[in-house]
């Protein structure tokens, strides 16, 4: 048996350089590439008081031939622009943001790990106007920053089936901001998630306000069974995952009947008697659910293990990302 080297946890290592641009006097300035280090910000900065911030997360992959390819960057940038718009933050210029991402990858090319690792890219945008009386005034000044972080195999310790608390009492965030990737939404989900961990040893909370299944704190929720996939239809209440969209596309290609609509907890509990459930997102791609906990009762998903359809769908997307299967949808860009 080979012993895997111990790798740092997801997100704990930063690549050496970042890109930074500032918005002032109604326009974005040119970006700079800098060594990663502390940034100067006023203690009265808008973001520190009123949470005017949003971010993105996506990956660049090193293929076997050494080339580096970024996955669906256009979609992530479009989502960032939409997040900025919803938060009334100065919108980044899509072209400039793409240039900044590529500049960081170029500067940190050596830091892109081999598969199954990747370079995780994390653009952030935040309001910097110094005014503690601006609770109802959007910031006129902002910073756009691109960080990169080498990440390794998410499932290095094996694919453990997740325990998920089904919560029909709390909401993850404000219903009009669910589709916005903004810090405050994670702060709002933190309390319920930690409580679920302590009380039920749950890995995550599946938020189901009004009994309608939504998503967990940082991943979309999919139900899968032979030839069928069910997930909530796009609305403002949850994050429109690029991984979700990619997996749905692959499922349709494979002949699955893919349904996007509202469904409730009862229907989900019926489904998982013989079907599968999984969480989708950039970090893990697709993670299988083994147990749902609802009102103190445990429901086994299928046989309680990570299901074969979940594993196959995940393997298919990973193989495209790593250049081992044909990229039929033009999702990867060589950088
Ligand atoms: C980022 C995120 C996801 C997953 O989105 P991907 O584009 O697939 O990475 C899902 N839900 C929430 C709340 C998120 O923040």
C-alpha cells in the first residue's frame, strides 16, 4: 500500500502573487501584480461595516502534457459581474478581470499542481469608501483582487458519504440574495451549520425554507437515479452553480431526463429510498450524501454509501477538466 503524502487542507495555501485593481472617480485603474501580502484598508471602509463584497471560485488544471487550462472562466466572471450589480458595487470590467486572472496564472504557473490537484482562483471585490455613515449608500470606491491557491485531491481521505441535516426552519440567506456569492450569506449559514454539527454530527445543512429544498451552505443539491436527475430550478434564492450547470449538461448528453423545478422535503425523502443525493460545487465537484436527518429522524440515502451514478457523473466531469475526455462544450481555455 502506498502512503499518500499529507497535503494541506483546501484553501490554506496561497500562490505567491495576486492581481489588484482599484475603482475610483468612476473608473477602474490598471491592475498591478504584487506579492501576496497585507493590504491597506481604512478602518472605516464600507466592506468592514456593511459587507459590500462578493467573490468567485474556479479552477485551472494542469494536463499531462504540462499545459494549463481554466474551466468556464467566462461563466464565473459573468456571475461576479451579476453579484456586483445586485450589491450595487462598481462592476468589474469582464475583460480586465479575465486579464487579471490570466496574469496571476502566468505569474504562478509553477504552483499549478498536477491532477487531481488544481489552481483554485479566487477573485474578490469589496467596497473601500471610508464612511461609517454609508449604511444606505453604495461605495463609490472599491478594490478588485485575484488570489490563487494550489489545491490537492479533495477526497484524499476517501469519498465519505455525507450526513446532511434537512432544515425547514432557518433560511441560508435573504431570498433575493441567494444567487449572489457574497460573504454575508456564509455568515448567515454559519450558526445553523455549526449547531447541526454539534447536535447531529452533520457535515452540512440542507436549507429547505417553507419545506422547499434549496441548497447547503456552499453547494447545490442534486437528486439522481437511473436515467433521471432532479434539482431546484434557477431562481434568486440559491447560487447558480457552474458545476451544477456542467453536470446537468453531461447528464442530458448521457440521455438523463433532467428536471429543474421546486420540490419539497417529502418528495426528496421518497426519492432517496432507492435513489442518490449529492452536493455539487467547484471544490469537490460532486459529493455523495449517505444520510439525511429530518426532525430528529435519520433517513438512509440508497444503501448509505456514495452512489454509482454520483461517482460516474463526477468522474466524467473530472476527466474533461483534466483533458482525458473530449471537451465538447468548449468549457476549457488554454492559458
Ligand atoms: C459557490 C457556491 C456553489 C457552487 O457553485 P460552483 O459554481 O459550482 O462552484 C453553490 N452554492 C453556494 C452557496 C456557493 O457559494
